[in-house]
C-alpha cells in the first residue's frame, strides 16, 4: 500500500497491489498527484475492504488503472478538479464515489458489477462532467447531486436505474 500526506506532485505508476483489505493508495493534502497503470484488488468481499484509491483534499489524475473488489474503486473527498479517465472497475461497492468534490471530469471509464453504483456524486458538488463511460450490471449506474453537472454520451445497461440526477441546472 502507498500513502502520501502533504506531498506535492506524487506520481504512482506501474504498481500492482493484490488482495488488500486497506486502501491501495491514499493521497491526502497532496496536490497535483498522478496515479496511472495501477491495479488494486480488494478483499474477497467489498465490505471487508477499503478504497482502491482514496484522495482527500487533493486534485489528482487517476488513469489507465484497474480496481476490483473494493469498497469504492476510487473515493474522493473535498478534492477540486480531479480527472478520472480510462479506468476499469469491477465488483466494488461503488466504482467512483465523490463527496464534496467539484469540477471533476470522469471520462472513458468502464464499470462492471458494482454492488450499489457505478458513478455516485453526492454532498454539495458542482460543475462535474461525466462523459463517455460504460456502466453495466449495478443498482444505480450514474447518480449525481449538487449543481451544474454535465452528463453526456454514457451507456448504462442491465442496471435497476440508468441515470438519475438531483443536480440543479444540469
């Protein structure tokens, strides 16, 4: 597992973290971080594990990575302007879960078999964009709240709810 606290410009690339019940990568107060080509496998049951990548109060780029069997593949809290692109998520509780996070771009990701949701954005977000993602076989494929979200060219199949938003002016 990898943790960076109060570290600018962290780069995590070409790393595999197998069968962890803790966070694979933790970035806290670490602006301009890049995570790429990361593979994280969580616990056998998602509720026994934690996040593939947890980002707290840090803008970050998370790309070209794979997250399997975690509580959340990627969880961001209070992070302005993250980019999450070209990732694969399977068998997590949530694929991407954003809280108090705004101006995020989620693009070209693939989500399969998430327990509760592929992309979930909640708790006072604004100006998030969700574009060109594919979400299959989950309870809620894409769910947003807050304001001014942009949702376009996504595919949501075999899910109880495809796309739902309570985001004002979206």
